C-alpha cells in the first residue's frame, strides 16, 4: 500500500557546528552556572566549558536549566488517541483494552503517520529527544499484508524524522491471544490479527526487511509483547534475532496478575522464570512494568542485568499496581521511564511519580535522589534503547538536550544549584523551553520549529480516527 507521506530524512536534519551558552546546566550530578557547549558538524558535543559567565559571540543562549535530552523508553503512539475517552466509567486493564482495539482497528499507514508525527512533536515539546516505540500494529485489518509488509513501521520512522526526534523501533512479536498449552497459544482474535505474523519465524522474516540504512535517527530493536502473546517455544527466536544484531529487546512483564496466574497454570512458573529459561533476560533486555514479581523474579532480573522500564502514569491510570522499583534497582536492574499509553506525556511526572508512589507505599521519603531520577529519564533510558552515546552533557555524546524554565509559576524562586530537584519535583512538560537534537533546535521558546501548531495536528489526527 503506498504511503502519501514525506520521505524520511536521513536523520533529524543534519546539524552544523554551533555553540550554545547554557545559563545553568545539569552536569551529572551537580548544576553548574555559565556553561558553553560546543557542537560539531557531526551533531555531537565537541567541548563543554564551565565558568563562562557571559555568552560567547555568536552563541545561542538557552536561559533556564539545561538537561540531557529525555528518553521516553516505552511508547505506544496510537494510544494517544485514547486520551479522555478511556476515562469514562470504570473497569480494569481488560476493559480498557477493548477501547484500545477499537482505535487500532481504524488506523492506516497514512493516519498512523499523521498521529505519530503529532505525538512525537508533543514529546519534543516535553524535552524528549528519543522514543522507544513498542510497535505491534503491523498489518491491515483482518491481518492482510500491505504491499510493503513494514508500512506501519516505516510510518513511525518517518513520523519521528519529521518531528525531529530519534526513534528506536521495537518491532514486536505478537502471535497469540493468550496462553493455551505449554507449546501453543490461543488463536488471535479479530482485532489481534493486525498484530500477528502467525509465528515468530514469520515475524523475524518480516522485521529483517527493515533497515536503518543512513537514517541516523533510527535504531532497530525487537520486542516480545508478553508471555501471553508469544508461545514459550518461540521466545528464543525473538531473543536470537536481537542477540545476533546486538539490538535492544523489550518485553511487557508481569503487568497484570492474570498473566502470572495463566503462566503458572500452563507452565508451572512465573513469566520471569519462563523468559529466563528461554534466553530472553540479559543486559540488552528491558522488562516493561515488572509490576507483580516474586523475590525470585527480582533476583533473576537484577542478576542478569535486565533493565526495568517503569511507566507510573500509565500503571496508575490502568490500576495495574506499583512495581518494586527500589528492590529491582538494588538487585542490579537499571531503571528507565516511559509514558506508555500517553495518559500524559511528561517525563518529569514519570520520574516524580516513581518516587511518590514509593512514599505512599512505604510511608517514607527519599528513595531516589533527583539526580538518580533524572538519570533514569535520560542516560539510562537512552541506554535501554540502544543509544548509549546519548543522555549526558559531555564531549563525544550526541548533542541532544532540553532546557527547563526556572521562572515559571512552578519553578520560580528556587535556588539554581537545586535545579535537578526543581525539575523532578516541580516542573512539568510545559516548562520545557528548548529542545535540541543532534545540535539542531527542534523546539525554540516553547514552539516546535517545523510543526508550528502541534495541538491542531493532534486534534486533526485524533479526529480522523473517530
């Protein structure tokens, strides 16, 4: 099926050498005033100079607190169309899922491009410079293949390019509706036929046709939707595909107690144990949610170096529960953050929600420092998405950063040296004034530089799906 969308640029548009003067910058773990940051023509940071009291001639001035770009490590772009709609009435994750299916049924490559472009622009406005798109909406309604079998994935890649951010496309194996036996899953329902390639082997054949090429804003990765959606004997196929390529591998893990119960009934073990037994866990793997875990699960995840992506605003929106993030981190699992269903797109809210959830659960404060939470939202999130060279303000890193206003009604009056605390515990996405990707300003003074009216773009894209 042809796509009436612009061809993706090789990267968010190529940068030229430039100097940025940062009024204040978070140079992990402290805030420094007067920082000059030189960017090379390759879009990487060439030098970081502290103690620069006034802007050098020709420098672009960024007033406020500049942070490394934020990584949204778990996204389902089309869920953005559910905002407000799913807040009517009551129910559970499973009733929410039926509304989600109704939106998925109506998407085409063209409408998905339009929606994702607007969603990724919203992310850029929120300081997000890289997104991990957990992508399972592969085929036409009923499961028919598009002429380009990766048309939907290509729509997402093009959308990220046009919104000016980086994307790790986590192409997702989703071949079954649920657990049926130790060797077979339930047949996909009529909604899920769009998601399914039939087998993990067929999934691997299709996704192998995707290429990063010279598209510098793209990383390709893999995902296992869940142990419900990929039969046990096919888990290794997905894990091997990622291992051969050194690619990130993500998986929804124990988000719901029903998944745990079904796995115990069919396999006699927890989902975490099942994944470990089939070679899925490891340092390139990230478990998303990791909510309902046993102590043995936590030890397996941490001991293998498997990451954890927490999505607190979605987990609370869907009444999933509060995952054991502190215990996971203590066990050795790096933490990242994602906005998942996009009930809101605000990585500062995700960071503080992780801490505040723990305060409610334990009735004690201070489980993470502000610096640790920012690290989860930046460097560790980028690492989970295969962008180990992003997420820090240091020479050699990709020149991806965002500036938060320190003079808004939420942030005014704070001591600049406590800028990290202000960003995590007071700021919101609306306080982002500038976003730079590869040395190029994608957001300037709170406005997107190539999509001038993001709210209208979102409204039009969502309305087209009603």
